[in-house]
C-alpha cells in the first residue's frame, strides 16, 4: 500500500513539488540523477517482492482450500538471492562513487568565502576582500505568531543574502563559533556541518543567476528552525559591482558613526536591530526566557549605569549565551540597541547612547 | 525438586513442595518477585506506559506542526519534546518491551524453569522506573529538560546544555545498567538453561535473535555509558573530550555515540525479526523457510552494524576514502536483510494462510519494514545523503523501520502470545480494527514525511514554510489517528485479561514450539522438570 | 551444581566484556586522535614538527589564513596577511595579532584546523602560538608567530590550503587536564 502511494504520488510529483529538485549546479543534477536511479531500482525490487507477497496472500489462503506445502529450504534459491542483490548493490555503488569523487574535487577556486554559524544566524566573510556581514532572519515575529499573513518566503528570508557570481567556482570554508550547525542549500546540493574549532570545505559552481534558499540542518538550540540561508547568484559583472558597493558601504558605515543622532532615530533603528539580533533570546517584549535568557525589562543592567550596559553588549558575558557584539555589529547599531533597551518596555532611563560613545568606549578599551 | 510439572493457576498453587507456591499477594508480589513471568509482565506494562507517554509527546510535536506558525508550544519546549520523545521511545518503550517479551517467552521457548539470574532480573526492571522518573522530572526543572535531540550532540549537550543534563546523564547510566544486566541474564539463560536436546540450531528464531541482540547490548551499552561519562566530566570536571577549546573534538562525540547508536538500531529490530519468524510460519501453516540462513543473516547484520556507524555522519567532513568505506559497508547490510525478507516471503508462498491479528501485524511488518529498508538504501548512497541528511526524509526512514518494524513486531508478538499469558482469547474484531487503524494512521503520518524531506524540510524544526504545509497536516492527522488507536489496544488487553473465550494450550493450529505445550494461561511455574526435545 | 558454576563463570566473563567495552569507549579518544593525525580527519594537524625538507622550487602552493573568534571571545584576532604563496618543503612564517580590549586579564587558546582535510597530514607546524595558551593583560597587544612547512608530498591536486584558527576564551576553565598537542 505504501508503495502504491509512493507510485501514485510519484506520478504527480511534477505538480506537487514533492520530490527532490534537480537543483542549479552540475553536482546537484548528478546527485538528483543518482537519487532517481536508486529510487527506481528500489521500486522495481519492491514491485517484484511485494507482488509475490500479495499474490501469495490472495491465492495461498486456507479459505481458498489451499493445502500448505512443506518445503523449507533450497540452497540454489538462497545463493541466488544473496548474489543478485550483491550485484545490484555494486551497480548502485559505481555511479555513487563517481559522483562522490566529483564532489571531493579540490581544484582551484576563484572566490573563497568563510561561512561561520552562530546561534542563530550566519556570518559570511569574503576572504581577501574586506567584506563581511551577518545574515539574519527577517520574517517578522507577527507572522510567526500568526498575527499577520505569512509571506511567500516565510522563514526563508534574510536581511543580507550571500551573494556569489555565476559560473565561478566558489569555495566555502565552513565553521562555527558556538555549537554545531549545518549549512544547507538544496539547489546547490551543498550540506556541510559547521563545527566549532574546525573548518570544513565545500564548493559550488552555479550556472544561472537566481535566488536559492536553504536552512540550517543540524539542531543547534532554540532557534534552529529560524536561521535560513539565502544565496543570491549574480552575473560576474553584477557581482563585481555589488562587491565594490559593499566595500564602499562598510566605509560609509564608519562615517555614520560621526553623524549627530536624535533619540527618535536611535530608537527607531534600535527597535529594528534589536528585533533581528537580540529578540531571539531576550524576546521582542524584553521579557527574555529566564533562566537561560534573562529579561531586560526592568533589569539591573538595562536600567543601571550605562558603562556596564555598553560593556556587556560589546564584550559579551563569558560562560553564557551572551555573545560579544562589539565585532558583530556596527557602532551605530550597538548605540541604537542600547538606547532602545534603556527606553523601551517601560525602562525609562531617558538617556541616549550615541555611536560616538560606543567608539569612545571601544577606543578606551584599546 | 518435584518431578511434577506444576499446572496450577496463579494464586492457587500449593500442589507441590515449598518451591511451588504461587505468587505472593498484594503489592509486594511485584516489588520482590523473581518470577520471569511477573517480571516480563511488569516490563511489558512499563513499556506500554512509556509508549503512551512518548506518544503523547509525539502528539504535541504533531499538533505544533499541524500548521505553519507557532501555535501551541514555543521552540525551546518543542526541542524538549522531540528529545524526550526519542529517548522515551527508544529506551523506555521499545527496548523494555523486548526485554519483557524475552523474560516471558525465552524460558518457555527453551524449556527452562526461569531466567538464570532471577534476583538480578528484578533489580534490572526496577532500575527503569527510577531512570525514567528522573528523566521525566527534568521537564519540570527551571531550565527545562534535555533539549538537544536524542542523539545529544556535543557541544549543544555539554557547554550549551540546560542544567538538567546531569540528571539526563544519570538516567542514561541507570537504563544502561538495566539493559546490560538484562542482556547478561538473557545470555546466561540461553547458554545454560536449555532443555536437553534443545541444541542451538533447534532454538526458535526469537531466542536466536535475542541471543545476538544481548551480545550487541553487552558490547555497546558500555560504550554509551563511557560516552555520557565523558560528557559528565566535560561539564563538571574540566576535561575537554568534546570541547575544541581544550584540545578535544565535538566530532569525536558523534563517533563514540554512533559506535553505540548503530548497533542500537539493530537492538531495536532483531528481536522483532525473531518474533515475526515464529508468527508467519504459524499462520502460513508451513515451516519457516531457510532457518539456517536466517541465523547467519542475523549474525551478519549484527557484525556489520559495528562497521557502518559513520554513515550517520556523512556531512561532518569525512575524507573521501572514509565516505566510500562506510557507504560500501552500509550497502552490504542490504544483503542479509534482503535474505530475511525473501525468507519470510517464501515462508508465505504456497502456505495455507489465515489473517488473524498477529499475522496482519507480521505481514505489515515485512512490507513496511522493507519500505524503510529501501529508504535506508537510498540514505546509504553518500552523495545523495548530502541532500537527505537531517531532513524529514530521515525521519520518515527511521519511523518506517521503528514503527512498523519494532512496534508492529511487538504488537504482533503481544497478540500472538496474549492467549498464553492471560488464558483468554483477545477480541479478534477489535484486534483487526486496531491493526487497520494503526496501519492507516501510521502510513498517513510517516509516508508524507518522505515528500517534505525531499522537498527540503529539515528535521527538528517547530515551524516551516508554507510549501510544506499540506503534507504536514496530513502527517499530523495520521499521527493523531495512530496515537488514539493505541488506547484501543489498551482496552483490548484489559478486556482480554478480564475475560473472554478460554484459550487452549495451543490456540493457533499452525504454531510450533515448547511454549504451546504448557497450559494457557501459563502456570506460575513451568518446566520445573525440563522437557525432552527430540 | 555444575550448571550454577557454568552460569557464574559466564556472568563473570560477560561482566569483563562490559568493563572492557566501557574502557574501549575511552580508548576511542586516543585511537581517534591517532586516526585523525594519520589521515587528517577533521583537518587536524599533528604537534610540533622537527623534520627538515628540501625545498621544491618548482611548485607553489597558496596558504590562506583564517582567524575566527569563538562565541563569547572579545579579543581582536587576525592574521597579518590573508595568504602566502609558499614552496613545498620550505619553512615559512606568518604573524597573528591578538589584542585584549577588556579590562581584565584573559587567557585564550587557539585551535588550528586545515582544509582541505586531506592536506592536513602534509601541513607541519614547527612553531605555533597554538601550542600554548596565551595570557593577555587588559589592553595588551601581541604578535604571535606560526612557522610551518608544507610537505613536499602534498597531493598534486591540492593547490591551495587553508589554515584556520579559532580562538577560545579559556579564562574561566580549570587548568588544562591534558596538554593540548595540536
């Protein structure tokens, strides 16, 4: 019955979108071929074996007056059904081996990207290009909590996708800063574990520009289901433009630090950044999830001396999940978050922390 | 010792000398009992209670996954549910159920008066309620229970774990000790207490598969104990077995865990192979096809289970040669498993079959387990596994081998031997209803998981994109149906204990074996004098 | 009662197996380390290398340097250059910069890893800051050297390898029980 179901749905696969997709790279297509080959071999074996069983169940019943036979062994048959499956397995192993060797190809790449998993976001670093950024989930909490209509790319959308050029061999160096994650984009057929302390290598060469989505595939704690991956493949020319812009943007970010900020501007930016960066643990309501993730609403840090507040955000708190955001976020974002935390949810400290304060704090540390 | 075979019913026996009195009265009978039938009964009830508990956690999971969005539970509780569901089903439901069947049936099948080590038997059972009490109690602690998956990969389960992880480790130790003692008891019983003439190659396959399972348990449960001990030391005593910061390696954890974990998978299925090998011949009224090859196939599966563990780890970054080795070794397992399936099919071939409930479960076992085997074959192909790994395809795969495999095997055994245990026939109509509801519910719950997995849904996530929504809803409905149906099973068993058509010593005309030579219900003491086996 | 004796002997033997397998679980740790270093599993490299090799002037390999902070680590940590072109067999040096911006002394441990993993066994460190823990006072900045040789026998299809360090904050850890041997 299961098999019949499988077949019925198999026929409808194209419309239902329930099978593996062939993907966007040579490797993903050969993996898909392999998958379909093995699948059909299994179907054929299944039809033969289950066919015999169902035939037997229909015909060889006591209710049809069947007398039981007495045979209970046959060396010939037993050798046959040991050897035949062995041969089939060898036939399966040949293309699998070939594909695997292709995947382990270590020829030179044109672009190297370091991917670092964090609880619960990805960091992409273009090696030798001075470009690095975090990629966070952008699906709003209202959609997750069913208070708003869910968008098409619900849970599969990020603020900054990984951008790579088409037709280029891109090497990924995958690692993690905390627990084990796994970087998986089905269309690229790349799934590699990100292991703290160790670096894993993988690569891809995508033919066509487009957007490809994936998710973290290894349980990594609370928000394992909320750290998607989006890969944007651009033409080589577009990619070069993007990279140049990116380099400029990081310079521009530096300038923002010296701008005069108003309380409203900081609060607005702070709320946005808080929700992408901090709300996963401390919650949008600021109430946290004690005891693992303490509340900020009314907390001693968020309503106490500002230096301590800046210190904990910039340097983190060793021994807890609180990361050091000094290097993950710009001064503007840190200032905005702290201002927001000190003035939201009934925390009425009333002061304002500017990007300059953060810069001064960081410089004072040096 | 008396030469009279005791035929008294429970609670009435004073026919022989002092060794022959029946069970004590009241609660202390169960606390202090060393009788293999009492202990078997307790194991079975305990495992059923755990099955319902683990099952209700599955209901929570499926209710949350009924629709996209977070409705019922928050992600951190969801993770505790998936973790506890896995741990309870594996260590609390499936393994104790098989130990319970072993306790009841192995002495009856080999003509032994009891298990070889009856007092240890009592102790190994009573460790289990302690272990699971401890484990479940962590759910009510401040930081919550274990939330790192039943595979508890470091460092999520060490550096980043909730405080309750220490209780979890202690609980694992207790259940490990219980399993090891149970296994030693089984080996000692089978190797020493067989009736005269019961040579190894005359033993029923259930006894054979249990003997091999027991050796697997003795070999790998201590490794699991070592693994959690290392975790404990990392967490509390400053060592760094699994922490890169101190020169350890989180991947080492996975190697140690799966060195235990893969044989564990066979521990959960081999006894079911054995039971089904008794049930199918009984209802096909034809001897088992290829008894000898069944024994060798079981032994080869057990052997191979030690050299395939890294196929759970194809994506951690194993060198090419390693991937190839583990892929080939894993594919090889298909050969002995195939032999078993062919043997069962040939046993049915040209038999004179009837389809009572045990047979229905047994046939469903063969077919659905084979489907799980097919998806296992697909998962063994390393390059394709890069796409399947840690998706719902894997969830579908192992539920296909564990639900219709282990669980249906246990149901088949329960229906098959209930008349022997209770002295009454169970309600056949209700039994069939239980089967069909379970069969439909189970397929509805787990078959769509293949599709969502292939379409790209990772496992262990509390929320998902709408493209996975339809099949998840189907899955949840199937799961609710399967879950609710199990209450029917409880009803059937209670009804059967309380009354029903009296069962003959051998209620199944095609059945074969020593257990059918004693009356139904089996007296409190059996085979005080060993039977002669021709 | 030879039967009871038989059971006792069997139980004793099985218990020994249990103890042996428990010990085997722990033995997997050194076995794994040996396997890793022999086959470069997980990109692990061996400890200090004391051999010397003839330089292969014909061949050039690009060695790339990564410096990553583990979560909770607030030091500034980077290599002075992104990469280096080296000849197999030759001795090379790269400097890494570390800076402690906090107001307390901190201890750090760097963990090296090499990709692709099949190259790890051919990457020899003759001197490395990762052999010991680093202690930095508040505001202290140091330059830490790693000296290495890429083996002449590096497989021909490897043109390019990555040496990645992850820096862990080990200030709160108890003194190391086992000496780090990477």
